């Protein structure tokens, strides 16, 4: 019996470790540019918030992108040659990239913002899982193909159409055999580390990386500046409004965001205060609690925001109170200050400034003049 319990514990621990995102900061970006035979270093692009990548530009439109994983990628214009005597550790990508396999859903919003969705031929998400128009329509009309999720790619399909690049989220770290297989087949794996950025706009700033990949660096800079300007006008203006961002699981438990989670930081930037700011969870971005604990702490919160990403969108406050009748006692319910996110909120990675602005208009009661695009009020 004791041995059985030990084995069960080991299995549970293995499952938990598999599901955990990697939380250690991987700050392996070189401080100085690489010396590349035949190329002259021009500049290192200045990042405003992002810390998990660096872009070094060279003569003749070559560039090198360093990521926090400790890997450097040389971007070579399609009409140019790979420099001689190049360090074998550097990965090569020809730009603009095409026939991309993209299991990293957050990156699609950046490609879409650059109007380069056609560069993505394969996705790891089926049509019914997309809330961004382009990939949903492209899958439906055959311009884009489903090639399996990140852990089970359709290698035969990828090879049949000469896929040379897979853009992955950090979830690929949990399936090293898949990554190795892709590389063996000649498909370069590029891992997006935007989820490691401390500031929400650091995630948006990754558009500069993809602008470099797609020969759209000028447009990428403009798009980032638009989001930067939206946030600059409202940042650090406290509204004194207390906020809870949450959803209910099938067991009736409540899942809320940690204070250092990027959604909580967006709420803070918008002038709100996460009422659960003292919650700690070493590995996860959210914390699960019993409803009684949630009720005690959140009953007098000014604003409730329901996260539709997991359990789906709600239509009314009645629907919320049907999940638990105690919601009727909440201040925010009585004062009709309950909001729900649209399903597309998590896939619109290039609209984080707009989402922060939406939060701010809710907190400042200016939604009549500035109707939110990513949230809606529950009647």
C-alpha cells in the first residue's frame, strides 16, 4: 500500500510538472552583436518594454534575432546568400517567411495586424477555435490547413508543402521529441517568449520580431507605437476601483488571477486594483479557491469581470446568479457593474493597449462615450 501511494504521488507530480509553464527567466541574450563574415553591424533595435528578445541589424538588410532561450536566428533576404564561415549554432531563416506552421495562437494576431496572415499555411488550431477573422475564414476556404496541435503535428502534411518554419509557444518545451523531429525534417523551430514579458506591452512589442521576419519592420514599429500611445495617456492614473477578474469551473470553484499576472497588470495600468493582490501561486498565473473564500473577499468589490476564455461567454447577470445564488449579494451585481470578456480577447495579442483602454473606460464610467470592444456589460 505504501509503495502504491508513492507511485501515485510520482505520477501526479509528473503530470503537474508537464502542465506547468516554464517560469524561470531565460535571460541569455548577448550584450554585444555577433561578428558575421562579410556583414557590417548597423544597429541594435531599442526595445521599450520587451526584455525577451533583441534585434541586431546588419548591412544589406540582414538581421539577427536573439531570444531569451539563448538561440540566435540569422534572417537572410531571399535574394541574398548565407555568409560564409557562419557559426553552426546560428539558425537560418529566409525572409519574408512563408508556408509557416503556427501552433502559437498568440502570434497569429501579430501576423494578422501586419496583414501577413497569408504567410501562415498551417495552424495548430481548428477553425472553431479561432476568434480572429482571418485564420477562421482561411481554414474554412482552404487557404490555411490544420496540421495538428503543437504536440502532434502532421509531419507528412508539413513536408508535402515545403514548410520550413514552425513558430511555437513555450509549450513546445514539454514535448522535446516533437521539436527534435521537426528540426530533423528541416523545419526550423522558432519559440515565442512573449509570455515571459513583465509588462503587457512587452508582449505587443514582439511584433517587431515578426516585422523583421516578414520584411515589415516599419509597419511593426508603427503598430507598436499605436498601442504605446493608448497606454501612455492613462498609465498610473488610479481610479480607486477594486476589481476581480475571474471565472467559475465546473466544480463551482472560482479561479482568479495573481497580482503579477499580465491581466492583473493590465487592470493596474488602467487604474484598477486587483482585490486578490496578495494571492501567491509559484507556478501558475491564476489561483483556484472555494466560493466561500471568494465571497468573503470579493463581496464588496466595485467591478466584476468574468473571463469567458475557459467557460464561455455569459449573457446576463441572471446567468451568473444561477451558477451561485450568493452572487446576488455582491455590490457589483447590485450596482450592475458586471462585465464579461469577448472570446477573442486572448487571441488579439496586438490589441493589449486597446484592452487596457477598455478597462480604463469601465473603471472611469466613460463607456457610453467609449464603448468597449473586448468586453460587454451583463444586463
